[in-house]
């Protein structure tokens, strides 16, 4: 592994990324997008059992912080995880938590 360059700016940006992802509603959205790739607000609403306004607001926060991307198709906007780094971050966190639970059950 190459040596990490740990500047104050990098630490601040990493902290902000993890803080944004740590909100339970935003994390539910990220996990739904991990499982389903592309989803519109209505699909996300149903998937995480939240109001349209809550989902829309949290998507704006995620989009502003480059955790989700969007693509307009006709009159619908489809959201997805922004890139492979975000995909891997959410997947590794999910796998880590499930691994701990499986080890507790052994």
C-alpha cells in the first residue's frame, strides 16, 4: 500500500463524507441505490418508507456532496451512486457490519 498523504484538507473532506453518509435516512438511500443501481424519488420513497419531501431533500444533500449522481429521462430523474468509490465505501461498510453480526451468532 502506498503511503497516505494526510493533509488537514484531506482529513476534513473525509470527515465530511463520512458525516454525510452517517445520517440514517441518507444511508438508507445509499443502500437502496447500492442494491438497485438507478431509482427515481418515488421508488426510493417506497423502498425506504419515507415521504417524498424527505427523500428529495436528502437526495439534494447527497448530490451536493457528490455521493449520488442523477440522470434525467423524460420527466423523471433517476439517481445512482456517484461513482465506484462510493459504491465500494457503502458495500464495505455493509459487509463489515454483517460480518460482525455473523461472528456474534457463531
